[in-house]
C-alpha cells in the first residue's frame, strides 16, 4: 500500500511538472485583429493570467503568447480572456483577465496568486471591484470582516436605474455580478446585443458498470476483525463519475462505485456477499484517446446479516487507464489497493 501511494505521488508530481498534453480546441485574437483557430493548453487561472500556449494543430509546434502579444484568446465551450494593463500588487502589469460579460459595461475577473478581484470597464476606463478583509477586535477576540468596497463602485456605475436593491444584495462572485450586468443592460439598452462568456460547463454525471478481482478474499472473524485469506474473490456493480464540478480544477472528478463483493463469514466454507462502496477523487494526468489517471479516496465495507451489522472504512489508492473509444463512452482498466486489510484490486469498467 505504501509503495502504491508513493508511486501515485511521483506520478502526480510528474504530471504537474511535465503534463503538457491536455489541449482543447480554441482560438487566439491577434493585435492585427485577425483570429486564428487551433489548440489551447489547459492550465490554472493563475497561469492564464500570464500567458497562453497555442498551436495551429495537434501535431504542430507550441507557441507561447503573453498579454503584450494578443488581444485575447478563448477555449471552445469555455473561458475567454482579454489582455489588459491593470494595477497588480501596486504595479502596472499587462495581464490576461477573464471576460465575463460584454455590453454597455464589460465585466472582467483577475485571479492571481496574491490578488483576486473583478473589474468593470465603462467607456474604456477600468474600475476595480474589491472585497478586502479588515481585521478588528471584538473584546478579546480578533474579528475578520469583508469590507465590500465593490458595492459602492457598483452603486456609482449603475446609478440612474432602479437596481439599488439588487446591488445591495449582489454577492461577490461570477454568477451574481454577471446577472447584475445583464439587468443593467436590459434596463439601459434592452435592444443592444451583449455577450455572457462565463457560462461554464455544467456538471456531468457518467454512469457505468464496474467489475474485477481481488488478489485475496476478505474474511470477517468478528464484528471488528477484518482479515484476509489467500483465495481470490470477485466484485461487480455500478460506477458513478461526476465531472465539471464548480470551483474544482477540471482535471479532477469525483467517483463512487457500489459493488457486491465476495467474502467469508467466520469459518463458513461458502462465500457470502457484502456491500462495498469506494469513494475517491480522480485526477486526469493527460487528455486524449488514452488518458492515465490517479485515484485517491476511501472504501466502505458494509456487512449486514444475522450474525453481524458492521462496517469497515479504509484508505484506497490506485491508477487507471481510460480509453475514449466514442464521444462520452470510455473503457477503463484500474489497479487499486486498500490499506486495512491490504487487498489489491484489478478490474475495469465501461462508462457512458
């Protein structure tokens, strides 16, 4: 088990350092006002603020573009970034900011390592929407409160409408600020076009079947004693995978499986069956036809019969290889290890 976890950590670190194969269809808008279609490498927002990696085709060489080189870039069915010169950490810097709304007012978001804030552009002037934290004391205890400076800026920029109540109730997030921009647009210029860029991918649930073999068989000798013997055993059931989870990096997904698994109860010679439910985070190292992944979570072994009503929870780690043979259809091979008791699982699944 320790070796498997160690291997997983090595692969995880390597993927962060060298994982250059996760690309998605997109485009760049150059300063000459022309647009090139191609492929954009998927990254975290903090890196997108600094640069984007682009190639004309999947086989062509990679070019790195900075904010001084482009008007902006976008990812198909994803985010759109534009180049702006803004004040970051008390200095003027050319960066890419995420474009959330384009209309009479433009709404942007900057997500940096040290700062995270929104901007509104009105008549080519940028206004900063900040929500800094203020530390104070209440008696002997320290208290941290949000200052909500952004509400005053919104009231100033959106004056002349009947949106005062909506402004005071607007939370500091993508969805609420974009909704406010849309209401302002419809109040001031209902016939003018506008664009909402931040329509993120909706969470998607994949369902499939999973089965495999354990290198040993679980043996329950008491309500609190889970042991093993050298005989192999089988498991089978359904698998559920949730991806495009809000606020979670898109290479991660959440998976749970519900199996019926063989085991031995006390000294019985015939195998019985119990419920086995693993829950784990799935990390996609690379995208493509073949996609290696890492898995880390825990499994629940639930035994309910006339003799016992008990449960065992243990750490589980593994690696898997996904083959995307059709759109939204994939075959999976996995190798997993549980800690207590130590059991190696080799199996696979079909997801759709």
